[in-house]
């Protein structure tokens, strides 16, 4: 029987914090309006992104994927003797964070650990989530619980192992004659240059890619970090190269076998499905490139076990904080000036959905 870890931090609940996504066609435009609220995003851009969702019957898979993750994480926590209740709130669609925080307050929760479903540090993937939790707590009022945030885990050994396993499964789908010459394009969501300049997003992504490639014995010339899902004004610089431009570059140099691994994402949600399974695959087919898209970590058992370990690490305030590679484990408490917002408001109407 598992022994419950000592809860030195005094948490009495866990809060899964997600991005959210529409679950029927009528949800699509209200969801997108939530995503870009307060930003000068043209209506035409929202309508363009909405078509991505309508292509899949107006349903983003992200909420269903979070439900599945919560189910397996609950089982893993139970196995380890962690009985804290699990709540779930989203930034942009139901269940919305204010509603969840109100539910927690009504249940008497005083202190919760937020498990944000993002592995890297940037305004969009870290600080904005913290701001949304704080805003939800303010909306609920004095009865709202205090909420801490779990550290990012881009260099946790189990995160690397789960991604490496997903990549290995993709390699096995490459035709036998191409397994010595395939190229891996690791993809992540592009962010504005002004946002990237104030955070470690690029550095962390590069380190994750390096560690995953190293685990498979893949030499540096056989992999690249590229970006996808760029949004915002065309004249504003965002992280590059874009995956579609990268495919053109690979074709120019005669590459015939490509694995795309969306290492910057945790689940196979809308941007993975549309930008990679649709647009990137069509381009590869046109250029005669054999493309395999690796799965995200999703509910990989090693990834789920890592989330449970990080929860226990924070509960017990353990000094053992696993991390591999060039950098130590990331901080538990974000500095005041950590991951500032970009200088110019940027649109991400499809982000993480």
C-alpha cells in the first residue's frame, strides 16, 4: 500500500489549469473572442481561425484530452496515496477558472497547487496563466483559496523520456530504407520576438530538443527546432523558421523523410491537428516527402507519473528536484519580473486549443 506523502506545504486541493476549447460549432466564435479579449485582433482574423475549428465540426479535442489526463492522473495520485481533490478550470472556455475557484471556495478549499498544462516559460505559457488564476481569485473574493503554481518541467528526466518514447514510435513508422537519413523537426508555438526577448522560452525548448535527440542518439545535423501557428500582424517579428518554410528548405536539400514532433505541446489539440496533420502534411505530399507526425506526450504513463512526482515534490517541499542537461530545475516561485508581456499586444486566437 502506498504511503501518503507528508503535506508540509498545507495544500488541500489541486487545480488543473488549461487553455480550453470549443466543444460544438456555436462555441467557436465566443471562445475565440475570449482568447483575444483586450487585443486589437481584426474580425477577419477570428473568422479565418474559426474555419480551422469548423473543419473539424467546431470541436477542439483539448477538453476531452484534459478530462482523460485528469482521469489517469487521479489514478496515479491515488496509487501514491495523494488524496487531495482535483479541480479543473480553463482560461478561455468552460469550465472557466472563476467558476472553478468559486466551487473550490464553496467546498472550503484554503490553499491549492495549480498544475498549469504548459512545460515552458513565456508570458503566454506561464505568466498569463498565473494572472488568470489571480484574476479568478479576485473575482471570487475573500473566500477564494491561495493558489501556488507548479514549476515548469522542460528538463525533467521523465518529460524527456516520454517525448523520446513518442519520437521513437514515430521513427518506427519511417520506411526501413529511410531510417538512417530522416530529419526531425521539433515544433513549438511561435511567439512574438518582443515576448521571447523577456523569457527563456527559446532556451528551454532548445534544451528539451537537445535532450530528446541525445536520448535517441540523433546527431545535431539531423534535427531542427522550428515554429508553427504564428499569428499577429505580418509586420511584427515572431520566432522563426515556420514549419512550412522549413519543409521547403528540406526539400531544396533533397530530404525525403521527415518526422515532425510537436514537442512544444502537451496534447494533440487543434493546432497540432490543423497546422501539422493538415497543412504540413499537404505540403510534404506535394513535395514528395514522407512525413510522420509524432504524438505529443498526452497521457503517456511516464508523463503522468512525472506530474504526480512534481505535485508530491511541491507538497513535501522536497530538496530533490530532478532536472537533467545544462540547467537546474526551474524555480517554484516566479520572480516578480518573470516572463513579462510583449511590448505590443499579440494575437494568439488558436493558442493551445
